[in-house]
């Protein structure tokens, strides 16, 4: 059984920072891409950032220069450092992991709320 567990969400004022973490555990041979998505009320889930197994990151335009994604392959963990947060970043943030065999796993989500 595979578990994907996010942590680090919360309430922060505009201009503040948060660090999200996502740990993947269970019967996984290896993980390829890992990433963060978000979904605001009434909106579709969208890519925030993802990172390949070799560490190559990709960012949505809305977060470039403010967010940084990183991963620790030894711990099957991916991080999202979020700086200069603004109210438009308010959403539920979901972690996604794609295994080497192509299976996709999602976490339960963590709420990020940015007050103005």
C-alpha cells in the first residue's frame, strides 16, 4: 500500500512564507516525477511545480521566482518552499508522485490560506 502525506499548510499573511513537505511511503520500487498541484474553490486543479527524478524543476508562470521545488530521493520526499505569498495562492495543495512503472498517487491535500 502506498501513502502520500503532505504537511506544512496553514494560514499566513500576504508576503509571508510556507514550506510544504510530501513524503511517499509503501511498496514503491522507485519514483519518477513528483509535483505539487493546487485547487482553489470553484477552480480546476492546476500544476504549481514538478520535479523529475534527476532534479529538473518546472514551474507554473504564476509562481516562478517565488516558489522553489526540491526533493530528497533517499527519503522519497518532495518540498515546496513558497515565498512572497499572496491571496491568489490560497488553495488546497496536493502532492503527486509518479512511479517508475507509471502509477500515479495523490495525497489528501493541505490547505494554504493567505490573508491580505
